C-alpha cells in the first residue's frame, strides 16, 4: 500500500485591477486593489531520500518569482492573464507552476476582505 499526500503552501500579494468591459459608471470599471491570499497544493508520494513530497523551500522560490510579477502591480498589464478575474489569475498561477512541477494539483485564490475565493483544479 502506498501513501499519497497533499501538501499546501500559502502566499500573499497585493494588486490592482479593473474591468474595461463593464458598462460606464460600474464600480468594477474603476481601478481598485485587493489583498490576495493564494494556496498551492501538490500531491504525491514521499521521496525515498528526504521523505517529503516537494521541498517547501523550492516551492517558495517559485512562488517568489510569480509574486514579483503580481505584487503591487496592475494585473491588467499582464496580458497572458486576460481579464483579471479570480479564475483567470488562479489559472495563470497554476500554469506558471505546472512548468516546474508535474504534481501541482490546485491553486486556491481568495480575497478575504470580500469573502471571495476560487479553486483552479489542474489536470
């Protein structure tokens, strides 16, 4: 019998966005900011040599690269994201991580002050 684990790393960033496709006068059409909380989950068996699924230090380095692109930025300027919805931002983060980690399972992105979150499941 093999043991499968899920491990999760949390990270935060501050960013602004707006929705240019909204009707004139709509509150989301104006630039505004949020405090984001992300959680990235990986799955797998413990590696024989170090007994962990992934090295949290390496995950943290990967997340720092991603955060550099997002933190205190206007997300609309990251063209690969498209409209800066929670869904699109979470998917973009997941795709960045998938380039380095084959066992990334999901990205949860939330805006706690708004009581909003979404989970991008990576297949």
